[in-house]
């Protein structure tokens, strides 16, 4: 349609995408075969059929299982290369991608293997597609503070290739306050800070992400809408929210795309962006997310331009680089 062609042509930055969540079933099978890893599925179709989730934890269980096929530096490079090829086709010119090192180090894969592979994929994407990218190291919040500190220590030799730390995995029961000290240590190392908050967790978790983790950007943030004072604060502080419509639908954060709050967020003056989260699991890349939200909520071209512009304003590009994009 007219609108999807308009979306496809809009240059955009992607700010909320878990690289392990871009592992398509086809690549999962190819890596399983290459590495001699058993996977509990007979076919690509059977894998896709298993992607039906009632909540975040349902998804995480299958997402961590899928990541088991990732073993070598080449695997991580191939994973990143496949994402960047797909993102480039969607008009993404800059991507700030999450990775979950603990998912790999806990299986005996070294931090350095993960970093060498991902950075090779990033450098190739810059050369082949002109896409710039940055890495965000996420701590798994279902694990303890000491494990996060150990991961931060492994990252120290790689700080020149890591822009920020983030916080992901099971939100309920693992409030941001659990990681206040490790985020403080990350800040002291010069890293920026983001956190998933208000996806399933209450507005209190968003307050904690702001006050205790001192985040530069908020991932999801949907449940902030339940707290008018919080909305006012997010608007005043020009906090960027990385919203993920298809993720919200697949994880039942919204019951139907027709109920998605993206336009209410825009109308409230929030600096919201649209992102794909875990595109291989949630049924689409960034343009699919723009298209689904636009169709369900009747977004017009001006709103779509605002969303794309917000993606650059909310990025960790320099002010000069932002100015070149907006
Ligand atoms: C995630 Cl959607 C989402 N939420 C929290 N943690 C995650 N890890 C990967 N995707
Ligand atoms: Zn996410």
C-alpha cells in the first residue's frame, strides 16, 4: 500500500532489538547442523508453530533454548550479518542492538567469542550497507547482582565496542533496584544506561529505572501510562521510550493491536519510537512493526515521521550525527 511504501522509504534507527531474538528458524537449523547440536523440532514450520506465547516468561523459555545453537565466533557473526541485511532492507541506517552475554557464558561460550563475532558482523554491515551500529550489553535480571558484576568485569577489555548497559529478561519479581550498584559501576566506566521497565512490571519499576539506574532511555515503558505524574515526568525529561508493537501483541501486553497505546503515547508528548524487539519470534522486523501499529491505530504520515525522527533523537549518536539524520 501507499503507507507501507512510505514507511519503507523512511530512514530510521532501531533502538530495541535483541540480537539473539533475530535468530530465524532457518539459521537455527543451519547452526544446529553445523555445530552438531540437537534441537527439539523436526522442521522450520514446527519451530514457528511453537512461537505462541501467553506472557514474557513463556517466550523467554523458548528464546533461551533457541540461543543454544550459537557456539562459535562465526555463528555470532552470521547472526549479526543476517539481522543487518534484513534491517538495511527496511531502511534502518543505524541500530543499537542488545546482546545477552550471560546466556552464552553460562553455557561455556566465552565473552570474547561473542564479542569478536558480533563486532565482525557490525563492521561488515558498516562496509556493505553503510549501517552504523552500537552494542548494548544486557544483564539478565533473573540472575543475581554478583553475576551482573562478573559480566561487567568481562566487558572491561571491550569497552571501546560497548556503548551502554541494559537490563532484560523476567521483569516481575526482579525490580531495577536489584541492579542499582552494578549500573552505578557501569556509569563510572563511562557506559550509558537503559533498562526494560513497565513491560509487565508496574509504574514503580519505571520510577526505579529513572531514579536508581539513572537510565538514558527506557525500553518499553508501556505501563507508565497508568501513572499520570510519571507521564508528565517522562515528557518533561524528554525520555525516549522504545516501544515494540508486535512484541506487545505476541506477549499479551496488549490484547489486540487495535488497543495499542502508541498514538496515546504520541498525543501525550512522549518521545516514543517503534522497534522490533525479537523479530524472529514476534513475526516481523521494524517496518512490519510500523505497519501493524499504523494500520491498527490509523497513524498518519506526520506521526510516522515523528516516530522515525524520535529514533535518531533518542539514539546514542553524537549531536552532529543526529543532526545529519533528522
Ligand atoms: C525480551 Cl521482550 C523482552 N523482554 C524482556 N527481556 C527480553 N529478552 C529478549 N526479549
Ligand atoms: Zn526487549
